């Protein structure tokens, strides 16, 4: 395995916010991450988390589920709420080893990844780097932001690739989490093509799915909800049995609406 010091360093502007009520875990994790190229801030609960977010730009949040007062699920829901200034900030959740339901709910609420406790700090550092890489990366066939069409239309929907949000037929804005945006971008980059769960996991999370990992299914389900696509009889994103998922509609670039004349 490649040693940590050979991994590309995190840019100096990036800050990891560790939210955990265990002071020892916060301190040790921050020390480890700072040794390996990250900058860190820490918070013991939701109140302290909000105070940090109000005064500093945070690249990613490490969020423990088991917090006093507002738990991690409640905080994740608030961060992902429409209109939140941090709706697109990546979230990596720390979960108890046997609490599968909390992990599933966390992913449904928009967490980008999870690490189960007890964890090896090196694994968490690797996951953080992977989340940050894929947050900045565009899916294949969308080489860079300058080459991206400003607006992509599919069915009755439009995706604004600059604002990173959906527009429905009535031009109502539907905000997307970072994970939802990446997943939808992958489908729009490969319309009418069956994409396996492994491909979707690789494109959106930088790793292959193991046989028990259903996080992609949860993310597809959440994206369908955003699109109002009936899971039992979907018309946009269909399930291909034993193969994966396919976006069934045509995708085309569209000129953004011109601003009104002065």
C-alpha cells in the first residue's frame, strides 16, 4: 500500500471540521490528520459546529452520529436543507459498527460517505481524500467546468451546472447535495446507457462496491425522490435487473435564459 506521505497533499485552503463529543477522539484525530497534510477545526456538538461554520470556510465535515442534544442525523438534515449555505459541503459520517440503520438513514439524508467506529485513522484520512477528490472531479466525458454546458435538459427537468441545482418545469429550484449532483451528472453524461453499481460507485465515490454495500441504491432512491420519479414505475432512472441503472431520456444542452433587458 502506498505510504501516506506520497499521497498528493490537501490544498492549504482546505479545512476539515471534526464534530465529535469525545475530546480524546477529536484531539487525536486532528493531530493525525494535521500530520498528514490536513488543517483541522474541532467541535463537540451542533452549537460549536455552527460557530465554526459561521466564521471559517470548511472543505469537509467529519460528523459523529452519537452527539449530545442534536444528533448527527439531525445536523446532517439541517446541513442538507434547501437554502442551507452548506448544502454542498461534503459530509463523512462516523457510525457505530453495528448501527446499519443509522448509516443507511445518514446516506439517505445526503452524507457522502461513512466510516464505522472503531476505525483506523489512516482509513479515515484516505476516505477524506477520496471524498474531496470526487467532490472536485467531474464525471468522464465532462472534462472541465469551462467545457460544460451551462444547462442540461432531460425530460421536464433542467440541471444548472453552475448553480448545481435542478429546475423543474415551473422553474422551481430544487437544491442538490454534493452526492446527488455527482450522481445525476454521471447519468446525464451517459444517457440511455446501463451503468452498473460498481461503475456508479467508482464515478461518485472513487471505490468499488462490495457485495453488501447498497449505498448506491439508496442514493439512486434519493435522487428519484428529488426528480419525483416513482420508484415502482420510474420513467427517468430505471433499474435494469442484475445490471444496474439507466437514464432513459434524451439529454441535450440548452442555452440559459437571457437576462431581462434593462
